[in-house]
């Protein structure tokens, strides 16, 4: 492949978009404030995947992404595939390359890898969920099995407390890397991108039933997103939808998050045509930038 974009350049872009920089300037000009605030600057860097370092970090984030259904996949094999494809996508880390990833992003060619166990599992699982999902995704199984369509399965996850500002540089860099790979005749000329993510709904907890009866009954709220940029990206999708995890069990009570309602995690995916993908990525960058201001 051609020369990849400098990770140091991407790091500068992340820092420039970090709202804590502006916040620190504001605090320095308001020394008479009644409350002192401690600001900790953290430098995030983007790295290529490294087979000697990233296996456990990527596998942990994949387990978080697939939540209760992680047990249905060969996560070790999937992690190996992601790391071996080290010219596409990035890990995001703090301080040093030798640390575990705080976030990762990649795309896998479903047709190219359809006979490999980790991707075959993904295709079967996502096809089944697409048919049952709460959105217009019924076309997905046909896209997976048609040699005419080239679906890129986008996998991305980050630690819960990661700032969203690190995400746009990761997406922009991957777009550039895909363009370089296509120039080099590598199999990344997609017709569609399927972004796999997750969200949650708040539901009445099975705990404290007597207390719940004494309170006003609440309606179940709509889908909310662990990744706020998903709400913007879905606007550019030809189909999107949430789905229930196969192995979800009684996870709502274990994820009550210190509130009266339980938190029920759900899978979420968005199917985006390749021609609209750059626009979608730009939209989430604008969305995150606006939210930070």
C-alpha cells in the first residue's frame, strides 16, 4: 500500500478538537471563581494494529461491543483477523503504543472473508438480526450472499469514558486508508458499509416491585446510544435498526446504573451506501464538534 498518514498528525487533530483545551483557557481567565477545578490533559494517539500488543485489548472491546452475545462468536479468531489487517483502521491509546487500546475501528470485507469462521459467524448472526430488526434492513442477507455487492462490516468500540472527539480522526484516517488500498487493487471497494454498534433502552426493573407499584407507571423510553454520533450517522443510512441480544437474560437489573429504571442493552446496526459514507463521516465530525462547543 501507499504511505499511510502520520499518526502524529492525527494526534494533533484529536488534541485540537478536544474541548478541554478551550475549557482550560476559560478557567485560567477566571481565577476569582468560587470553585477550583482540576483539569487533566490526556494525549490520545492513533496506532496501526500490532500483533504482539493488541490482541487482548481488541478482544476485550469486541466483547463489550457484542455484549451478551459475545459468547456466540470466535472473538479470538476475529481479533486475529482485525490485527492481521493492520493497514486498515486504528487503535487509540494513551501514553504509549505498548498499552491496551482504549478504542478501535476497522472494516472487514464480508464477501472476501465469508468462508473464514469469524466472519461467517458474523454474517449469519447479522443476517438473522437484520430480518428481525426494527428498521429497513431486510435487504442485508441478499447483499451478503450476492457477489455483486461488497459489504464492509465496520466494527468500532471504545471505553465508556472515552471522549467522542477522538472518533472523527479515526474515521477520516480509515477512509484515506481504504482509498489507498483501492488504488493498490486490494479488496476494499465496497458498495455498502454495515456499521455494527449498540444502544440501550430504559425499562422497568424487576427489582423493588412494591416501590414501583407506588410510583407513577413509566413508559419505556426509546432507543438511546452509547455512541452519541450514531444518532447522526443513522440519518445517512439506507436502513438501520435495533435488535435484542440472543443471550440477554436478566441483564437489565445488573445494569441499573443507579437509577430506578433498568438499562437494557440492544444491538444496533446501520447500512450505508458507499457513495454516502464520506458524507456520513463528515456529519458525525460536525455533530461531535458542535456538541463539544
